[in-house]
């Protein structure tokens, strides 16, 4: 590492402090003067604060940038800040005779930064980490697939009609309209005779009817629906127990 004396020697030979005068206007700025006095007192933190304030008063002070670059480089071990202020110094003091020395200090700070970066793991260690990540990723993917299958089954169950819905679809509703009774046959006269013979009267009276019990229906309700008495319904269905009727059970409906 180059010594601080080499840097200062380069600065003295540069003819740029920063204007080439033995005591430039930049060095007369009160905060700059305070920073120099704090360096002499080895108060380096206070010196940094003073030179920062000097830059606030004069952002183009190459001398303040140089002092800050040196302090961060040699006293605070902050190579990134040192690089910044060294570069600003070279930018503002384009004809600095110590430019090569400053560039060397910049390169040294960059090397220090690179050395401070955590080294990459060796190839076997890196491969082990990769394998672990792959395994963890596969486990997570398996969990995701399980949850997807679960939610898919839940969605299918919601969309599938329930047993009650299927029964309601195939069982006549208690409020469904009743098939109309066959119209009574009109009596037609027999040709060549005064006799009037009713057509199909016996067939209409004896036509059999059935009813399929729907959910919620009772024997009383069914009898009322067809306009017959409960006794007539029970008589037409021997062995029928009104309180034990089953959904889908067929009942004979007698003629009213």
C-alpha cells in the first residue's frame, strides 16, 4: 500500500491545490481550515465532517475532495468512499501532477473492495447447495400439486348434483299438473235405430291411474289431489301404511 507521504508528495508536485497557488481560495474556506486543524489533532471523524461541510459550501472544491479521499482511504478504511472522492478530485483538477499516484490509490481501493467480497463457495459446496435447492423446490412442487388436486376434487363435488336433486328430477313433483281425465265419450245414435249408445263409457270409468309418491307427500294430500277420500285411496292400495310411504312408491288411484 502506498504511503500517505507519497500521495502528499504527488500533490505538492502537481501544482494543483487545486488552482496552483500556494494557498488557494478553497483552502481558505472556514470549514476546510477547520478540517485541517482537526487532522492535526488526529480527530479524523471531525475532519471528515468539516470537509463535507466545506463541499456543501463549495461543491467544486477539489482540495476538499482530495482530503476526504485520503481520510477514507487511510483513516476510515472505506475504499468505496475513497474512490468516489479521488475520482471527483481528478475530475475537478484535470491538470493534477499527482494524477498517476491518485489512480494507483483508486486501483488499490478497488482491490480492497474485491478482497472484502465474500468468496464464492467451492464447486462441491456450490453443487450441494444447488442439489438442496432442487430438492426443496421439488417438495414445494409436490405440495402445490396435492393442493391443486384437493381443490379440483372439491370443485367437482360442488358441481355434481346431489342425490336429492336427482330424485327431484326423476320424481313427479307434488305440484306437477295432473294428466287430464279422458273426456267423456259423446253418445252417438245407432244407425237405423232410435237407440243412443254411449261410446267407451265403461272404458273411461274403469281406466286405471297410478301416482308415484314424491318427497314430502302424504296420503291425505294425494287423496285430496285426485279428489278422492283417504279411505278410497287405502282401499285401492291394500297394505298401504300412510306413515310409511316411500319416495317413488306407486299408488293405485281409484276412479272418483
